[in-house]
């Protein structure tokens, strides 16, 4: 277990299995532009969502250890799969600093949003099988019914840029058909890749269903936690995130642009 | 570098990034039923085809080292991506035993098959970008024109069982459209997952194009090599392959059935 002194000037550590967590970086930058961000994406071992709990927990420990080298004041788990299956591992590995999972933040937002207490959740195989969203939502309100559906093809479709392709629409139609008879009013995008497909998902489920993007929820929760602990960075400078990845594949810059809407800055390659 | 004494009774080591290489196991079993097979699938780090050459070469070394513990008489690289980018790493790590790559075997079969000297190749991003199929084919016959196309969604579609789904047909139509004007007569399935989608791919490219499945080609080449070196196993017993994986995700048994057409036997989990 690590122990280090944190100050308001310490960075916020964020990690994900790959590039999807950049949606969280973007949301944090938008409401906390003066915070220093260290992002680690485990691009050498992505994806996590189709792997076993044992492996996901081992990877979560590695990822946290990499961020701890930078003595962060907080860790944000941008990966829904790790949030669902290994948040305790991250907490144990990071010692006494606050740890915020994207799943808890999304669950809280969804529980506050549903008027008829019926929520749908879509995510990876591992996230959906863990039942973690239903548990987190029912911890807040045991009367809410939660219906989950794994959508394994959404990540590769998003990464291929098939965001409104007829094939993607057919697949979305099939994955999301179950929700028709569930009469939900709120749908959680339980994977950081899914906001890329948001418009298509909205069109598929139809109007009247609120879409929850956990990236914004986790950013707001991070701000509250830093405020409570007097750890907000007082600087007025705008900070550029420091990006670490375990692999730099050819398509990385394309993916960066897809998730961040900007050209790729310098990226540091690190061994796991 | 490992050195060990091999005998006809020594096993054949086969590895792949995941489960796709089981198509090679199946082909070997079919023509060499008395050979002992050790198969390693790197299911904890799959896929390789979207990763960088540096990472693929590191993984190839790890995978070979795992197989070398079993003192094999031969190594078969069932992964097209590793065959394309890291066959030299496998050879260096395995010492003096023969190493056969699925890519070389497929290239040889395709070069012998094309009448009009026009071959198409489909594979992962990494395999296609390496240009390794074109090099291997042109080493055999410099007059053959080779056209390659990366089909990144084929692996997730195969693993999801979308083998003749309308969405898969739309995606195949888009990926394979380029070949229409190339007037090829031979198409190499340059990824061990693609045989799962073979019928759909055949229907998409239309009649008159020979489909090359490298699994059968590599099995025949393995038999020839063992014969030349007097290393064929003289046993008449039928051997069950020994399966090693680095992760055992929930869907493993479903994937095993998809690739092997049989129920999953005992599988050993190994750390990388």
C-alpha cells in the first residue's frame, strides 16, 4: 500500500482499459480546467470487458500502481468494467486517497433521474454479468427495477467509426429490443465507448428515455470530493493532460481524435 | 535461447493470441491424430491484431517461452499477426526446432492456386499493414499481384456468433467491395477467426474465387516437416490436445464450441 502526502497541486490520476476513458478526461477538463491530469490507458491489454474477474482485478492493481508513481491526490476509475469488478483492489492499492468509480457516479445520476423507477443499463459482458449497476442503484433505492444488457459489438463498432452505419443500427436494434417491453425511462451508457454511439442509441430506443453518460457524472463527483477535502487546485492556468499508454498502435491518433475531438498531443509509452 | 533434445514422442507446440488458433489444432488433429499437441491461447491479452509491432513482438516471445517449457519438437504459430510481424522472435526464442507460421503456409497455398496471378488477402490491421502476405507470396512468384484489406470487425462478429447476420453481411459487403474491381481468383483468410465466417465471405465475393484457409495449409506443411526430419509420432493412440490459456473468461466454452465443434475439455490457466 502506498502512502504519500497530497496537496491541491497534486495531479488527478485517471485510468481505463484503453482510450474510452478519454471521455472522462474531457469531462474533467471541462469543469476543472486547472487540474493536472495523469491518464493511463492500458492499450496493450485492452479490452477488459470480455475477460475474467481474476484477470480484470490483476490488471486493475497494475494500472493503479502505475498512477501511484505520480503521487495523485485522487484516482478516477474511468473503466466501467474495473469499477464493477475491482474497485476494492484500486482502493487497497492506492492507500488513503479518494477513489471514484465511473459506475457509482453513473448509478447515482440514474437513480436520481428515473421518475418511474425503471432503469436500463448497457455495458460489456463483464460489467453486465457482475450485476454491479443494479447493486449500486438498489443501494440508493431498493424499489428501482434495473434491466441490463451486454452489447459486446458496440466497442469495436465505435472504434471502427461505424457510428451511424446501417450495420451498427441493425446491431443496436437487436441489442436494445429487450428494453421496449421493459418500459424504462432512463438508460445508462455503462461503458466509456458508448457515448460515441449516443445518437444512434437514442434513435434506437426512441424518445422519452433519458440517456446517462457516466463521464459527466464522475466529473461532477470528482469536483465535489475535491471541494469537500479542500484539494481543488487554486491555479488559474489551463493544464494539458499527461497521457500514458502501454501500447501505441497505429490507429491511436484516430481514436484520440474520435474521443477527444482534438489532435493527439505527446503520449508517453510505459511498460506494465 | 532454449536447447533441448526432441524425439518423435515430443509434443507439437501451437500458439495464438486467443481461441482462433483452435482451427489449426483441429486441422492438425485431423491429419496427425497421434501427435501430442500443447496449445497456448493468450486470452488475457487478446486481440493482437489491433496492437503495435513492439507489443506483438514482446507477446510472441512470452508465448513461445510458455510452450518451450514443454520441450516441443516443433512450434506452429497459429496467429497470422505474429506470423506477419514476429516469426523471427519465435525462431530466436525456440532455438533449433522447426517453426512454422500460418502465414507462410497460406501464402504458399495461395501462390500455387491462383491461375491469373491475382490474390486478395483479408486480415487484421497489423497483418495487413505489415504487408507480410504480399512479401511471402512475391518471394514465391514476383509476378503475382496481391491486394490486401483489413477487416477489424470480423473477429468480434465471429466471436459474437454473427456469422450470417444481416449486419455482418452489410459489413462484409463494405470490406470486400474493393475486391470486385481487382478481379482476383483467390482470397486468403488471413486470420484464424475468419473460417467461422467463411460461407458469408464466399457469398459476398461471389463464385469463381478460391478461398484459402491457412489452417489446413499449415497442418499439411507440419506433416511434411515432421516426415523430412523423421519426427512423426509412431504411436497409434489418438491424443487429446493439452490446452493452456492466460485467462478463462465466461464465454470461453462457447468460443471453444464455435471453433472446435465439440465440448470444452479441461483447460489449464497459466500466468504470463
